[in-house]
C-alpha cells in the first residue's frame, strides 16, 4: 500500500462522524439495506456541500469454522475502501464481526451540491430523515474524497454493534436445531423398536447426522431386543 493511499483512507476514517445510526440492528438471517445520507464539505469551495443519498446492502452473516477467518468484502466501494477492508482483515482479532464475514454493495440513488454552511445542510437533512421515521437510516458527515471509505466506517460500526445480538440469534437457532434433531432421532428409535424393517433407515439417519458413535450402544441394544 502506498503512503498516499494509506493516508487517504485513514484521513477519511478519522474525519467521518456518524450523526445518526439505524435503530434496528443488522439482520441475522437475512440481508439488511441501510439508507445512508452522507454530507461532505467540498475542500476547494467555500460553503459548497455535497450530499449523497443511497443504499448499502449488508449480506446476512455467514458463520464459519472457528479455525477459519472471515473477510469483509468491499464490493464496489472503490480502491481506498478495499485498502481499508484489507487493514480490517489484518486486525480481525479486534473485530468480532469479521469472524463470520460481511459483504458490502453500494447503490447510489442521488448526489447533489448545495451552497450553504455545512451545519445548515446537516440540520435540513436531519429534519427530512426524522420525518421519514426510517429505522434503517444513517446520517454521516465525512470527506468528499475518498467518500466511499466513510460508508465502510459506517458499516463496520454497525456490524460491531449488531454482533452480540446476531451471535445470540445464531446460538439460539443452533440449540433449537439440535433439540429438533434429538427429538427426531428419539422418534426414529421408537419407530424402529416397533417395526424392525425401519432399523436400516435408522442406521442411515444416524450416520448422515454424525451420530452413529454416540448412539452405537443404544442401536445395538435395539437390534438385540428386536431379535429376541
């Protein structure tokens, strides 16, 4: 990474302020679309302010094996955002969200420039967004170049704040799935005890679910009982 590129993305990161963030956390089992409003002062013009409105799509978390490392894909957010994503990946131990990965995609809706003090522009945007009552809206004040990194900072903070709830949801789903599997195995044993023709199907069920060794003694006890 060149020193200039490194400076560019750190400059953007350090000069991005999240004014409002979504009241809803990111979805655990589906995609999330965040509606952003990014306000940037143009450095070469007095009281020229650029406002960008658009969508950021965060794909649903994908849990991976503990020994693996998730990645944050900058998608089409640009070169500086990709550099920032690479830095985040290298420091993933400090970012729990990277343990199950996100991919970001940008879809710009509108971009316009107004002549006014940035505080006045911000106040108007805040009023407009508040009137929409959108639980997945975010307002940022950032830099005009590279402005894409401002969006990366928004998403990193969002996924970090959502991580605890996402992990809880996933753990609860895993517990429910395990309970359901145990119930189906118990039912399969019961049916095989009543009808020996179902013993082969029980064998396949145990092996397919990796439960053969755990239930081996129980299975042979069933076979022995069915032969008496």
